[in-house]
C-alpha cells in the first residue's frame, strides 16, 4: 500500500475519477478518452500520467497507440484499506449495540 497516498490524491480530481469509470468499461486509447471531455489530448495525457504514477492504470504499446486499462491490484489495495475501516466501524457499532442493550430503561 505504498501508493495509497498517491492513489487518493489522484482520485481527488473528478476528471480522473471519470477516466477511471470509463476504463472500468474496458481498455481505451487517449483519443477515445478525450471524446467525452472538453479537454485537449495533452490535458488528458497529463491526467493519465498521474493515474499511472499512482498505480491506478497501466498502459501498453500497440504500434503508435498506448491503450490504458485499470490496474486491478491498485483498486484491490484501496478496497483492502477501506475494508479495514469498515471492520473497525462495525466493531464500534457492535460494542455500542451491546452497551445500549445492557442499559435498563428508566421508569
């Protein structure tokens, strides 16, 4: 989870989250990712560089194209970290339920 800070920093930008949502549907080139946004190709490329640096996407070379796809291990690491928080909250709520159940109502 060394890239957790970088991943959350990358996810802070709504355009990058939208790019990841698009890549969740399947691999795409930079030009395919430019279409739904009112951004230039260099701007999308900068976003992709941040996502790649955070380990959220991977690129491969296919002739002159560099298709991008989600990096499943990065998403799994984020999910693992969030799962730890979920379990901690559930434990706290279970303890609270126990305390409330043990309290006797006043008459």
